[in-house]
């Protein structure tokens, strides 16, 4: 039981997953379901600083079988000479794995899982879903797992093909929050990865996801009141604008508080780094996802 999803932007891909895993409908535990490859250098950011091949995988279904599919797909993709070839090799590896294990298992016993994955290479990216051995490329968004009905409902309302990558990250956080809130079997932490066509790819900083989710939870409750006020014609236009301004003021306060918390979390990491690294520690500029920016990045001065 889980929720996984992927979103496509002109700037790249966003993939996300919860972490709750149900074992035989008797117990549950938290396990990472979102795998970013390659993990890059050591550290919590797990960021890739190149335009070479990178991938993200998240799936719903039999855990060990999913792990094997991801391993086989990634090993095959790494032999690709370009994005098209890497995707073809990954999809072929998934199909071959089903063919091989379909002969090992008794008829009808081979696990059938849903695997959402994306690959980026040389300034482009592609998003796929494998429903068992049936693999389709997606040009907008896709979801799978127990929460896919809710995820598709929300995505259909909020997703637009022209959304920038940061908006897709916010949408991913919102979808995960709603699925964990309302769908049995979805829960745990929210994990999100970005695959940029150009620039840094990696796992979004977990603390930032937590704080953004907290902001979305607060704002979500207020939006219901705005909808009711919009259709309440007992209010004249002046009263409606006054109510709307009060909501905007609240959103502004929530945003400012969240940005301060993000900055405080960043400063805490810097303090730890200075303690552990001593005189060799060098503060690293981060982008809006908490990923380290290359020294020659044109967004060096972007707001963090």
C-alpha cells in the first residue's frame, strides 16, 4: 500500500513517494520507496552535478520484486549512449525480468507491480510507468498505488503542462500530504526527487519538504472558506474583498514563517558542518530544493 507519482515539466521531472509499507496486512513500517540514481557524492543531498545520465524510481507492490526491477533497469540504462537508448535499455530490462521470473514462478504467481520512473540525460528527460511488463511513456503526470485515485483527482485539477519544476515539487508535496491524510495504507515521510534537464538533480531536502507540507496543510484549511465566501452572494463586493484580503494576509504570514524556518534549518546544518569540518568546512550555496549549486551556476544568487 503506497502512493507514488511523477510529474513532467519543460524543465525536467519530479517523482515522489510516501514511506509506509504494509506487511501482510498485519503490520506497517517506514521504508524508502524513492530511489535516486546515481547517489552522487557523499552527504544527505545526494545531488548530481552533471548533465550525464540520472534516474529516479518509485513503485507500488511487492517490495523485493520492485528492488530487483529497479536494479536491473538502472544497470541496463547505464549502458545507454543517449537518452533514447538508455530508456530503451531500461524498458527492455524490465520486460526481460518479467519474462524470466514468469517462467520461474508457478503460473499466475509472478508479482505484478507498478513502477514509476524517469531518466534524464544531455538536456532532456522522459517519464514512464510500468504496469507489470506493460510500459508507457507519460507526457504529463502519472500516479500509482493505493492513493492513485486521489492523486489523479488532485493532479487533474492542479497540474498544467507549463508548470515550472518548483511548482511540480509543491504539487507533489500536496498530493502526498492528501494521500497520507485520507487513504488507508499511505503514510510516513514524503520523499521527492527532481531530475533537471539542465543543472543539478537529486533528492529534495527532507526538512524543506516537511516545512512546505506544513504550510500547505494550513493553507488548505483556509481555502475552503474562500470557496464558500466566493459563492455567498449575501456579501457585497467590498465585504468579499475584505474577507479575501484577510486570507491573503494569513497566507503571507504562513509563507514568511516557513521561509524563516527553512533558513533556521539551513543555519543549523552550517553550524554542524563547521563543528565537524573545522577550518576545512566551506559553506555551499543551495538552490530552492536544498540541492548544492555548481560554482558556475547562473542561479548563484537565487533565493534559498
